[in-house]
């Protein structure tokens, strides 16, 4: 009986030993890669400035070239995409990896540091506030310390993790049994407008068996996570008009119609008090069957904790819980502008009011149809709908005028849990962390992956690594260093996992 017990313990001991070795390796290469992370984060990467992007392209060419990759620019009408490729002996399959290099624009006045492009190391003080500590301390970091800079989490942090994982694998003579292609996107935060056409024109060059995306935050529990889909995105700019130029509210109040009020009423007419879109047909074609419900309910969300973190008392009722809510298309006012506020406020009737709207898309709904439904709804409210600034003649002829312009960035995608790439990644994370990863059917956010899925005909899965409370797209974006280390561990495990 003693021999039998010993036999049962041996596999567990070997597994624990392997985990310990992987932990040591990822920890060592996290520390070795911190200069790489700092250097990469120090390069401004706002895609509105192509000269900044060129510096990022050159940096990536050098970094991947030093690790045995051949690189090739895929030219577009603005900035290029960058393809890096490395072949391995006896490889029968090719994995395409998507990395995002650009970041959101910055408002440096709202960052609590000298510059969003000068990374700083911070830890919580006794008052539970983030305070800057010397960068050199990073070699003796604690998991809850963070690096603050633009793109730390979205998504240069994962790029540095991947480079560190490649270096760690090389040090241990770990050679993947698959070829690697990496596509680097430098306009993701602009909606990757040139990506779909580039994928069509370079389909043979990008040919692969599967796609993995190193982007996005883990589940809120911060456990290993795999995400099998994402919503797509379309945008709308909607403008209503008042007087040709702003007018004195004392002289013309009660006489000249206010475009801000009209826009507010128009937007309010699109949703009910529970946050549901009331435009007929908006949710058509979407059903959550028993199998989908089981998948959604398996995600360990704590609804009370989500509301506490967001500091909201109630949620919209598009779905009865978070995972269900993001299976539907959304209609969101992402910004509004009319007249002036705060220290610039003045007593005027504005000349116009504008709303910027984003619409998150799901696989079952046609974005062209949804845009048409919204445009028709505006017309049904009595508006003369055009796609340009109104002329003087149009202003005098029509009481209500709305300028409506839209753009479809990319569609949604969704991959089966039991696809080859899903089974492979699930096994890699199980081997690395000794537990089942959280499996998410679809994320609420959007990534420009559908052109690869539809044009190349390959399944795609996202491997998120960063902390969810990372302030991505906002001032004071950050990455938790425990997540950085575990991200490297995740990527080493995937490089090791046999296909």
C-alpha cells in the first residue's frame, strides 16, 4: 500500500516541480526584460502621428530580427503593418499571432507623472495611494507594484512579455513544433481601417492554421483566462442644428430652437429607462440557447462585486447578468458636445450639437442593417437626414436637420471551445497553472480580428494577460507586475505546448 501511495504522488511531484521551474524561468526573464519594457513604452505611439509610428515599426523590426525572425512591411495608404516570421524544423502547422503596438491619444494634464511616455514604477502607500518609487527598485519588485505609462496594458506590455518568453524559451532550448507568424498592427486604436484590405491582398503571405491574440485583461478574478470571441464595432457621428452661429440666450431664448435639447431628445428616444434599444428589430436574430447559457453561467462573475467596482446601484437590463448582456449589440453615446462648459461657459444658444456613438456588434446581426434602422428612426422623428453640413437653403427649408455619418470598422468573431486552437491553448494553460482557465464565450470589447477569421478561414482565440483594473484608454494606464510575470509564464507555456 505504501508503494501504491508513492506511485500516486510521483506525477503530482513532477508536475509541481515543472511548475516551479516555469515560475523561476518566468520570474528571471521578467526581471531581464524590464529594460525592454521601459524602452518600448518610452516611444510615443499615437497613430494620429505617423512619424511616431515609424519609430515603433523600426523598434519592432530590430527586436524580432534579433530573435531569429525575418520581417516584412505590409504597406498601406498610411502606416505599414509588420509581419515577422520564424520557421522551425519539422513544423507541420503555422500559428499566426496578433500584436497591437499603437496606443490611445493622451491628455498629459490628467496623468500623475511627468509624461505618459516616461514609465514610472509605483506602489501603494499607507494612505492607499499610488506613489512613485525609484525605477531601480523594479529588480526587487512585488507583484502588486505597477508600471504606469501609455500602452502598459493595451498593448505594449504583452509585446514585451512575448519577447521575454522568446528569450526564456531560447535559454532552455525550447523550440516550438509549429512555425510562427506575427502580425503587428499600428492603427488598432483607429479601428484598423486599412487592415481588412491588407489581409485580402496578402492572404497567402498571412496563411496560417490558427490565430492567437495577445491582448486584453484577464477575468476580474485575475485567474488564467481564454476568450473565444469579441464584439465588432461601428461608429456614428450625429449632428443637429440651431442658428447658423451661436446666439445670445437672452435675446433669442424661447424663440430659436436649441440643438442640444433636440439632440438629447433624439438620443433618449432610442432607448428605454432600462437601457434597452427600442428601435424595432435592433436585437433580431439573437437567442441564448441552453448550451450558450451553460457556457455563460460557467464564468465566475460576482455581479455585486462588479457593481461595487463600477460604483453603480443598478445595471441596464439588456441581459439579466454581465455575460448575457455582452452577447447583444450595444448602442453607446461615447461623447457629446454643444456650446461651452466649465470655465468657458457662456449664455448662448449653440449653433449645433454633436454626439459620437459607438455600436458594438455581434455575429448574428448585420451592421449595415443596424445602421439603417438607426438612420430610419432619426428620419421617423421628423428629421431631414443628410451626410454633410446643411446648406443655407436646406436650413431655411427644413425645421429639423441631422447630419448622419457612419463607419463599420470590423465585425464580431466567435470560435468554438472545442476547436483545435481552443483545446491546445486550454492544455497549455492547464499545464502552466495547474487549473482550468476561465473560458469566456465573447468579450464585450472589440479587436480587429474578423478580417483574419473570414478572409483566411482560421479560428481565433484571445489570450488575455493583464490586470483588469489597468485604466486602458484612460489617464494613468498601468500594468500589475504580477500579471506581467504570469503573462510571460503563459507565453512560455504556449511556446512549449505541442500542436
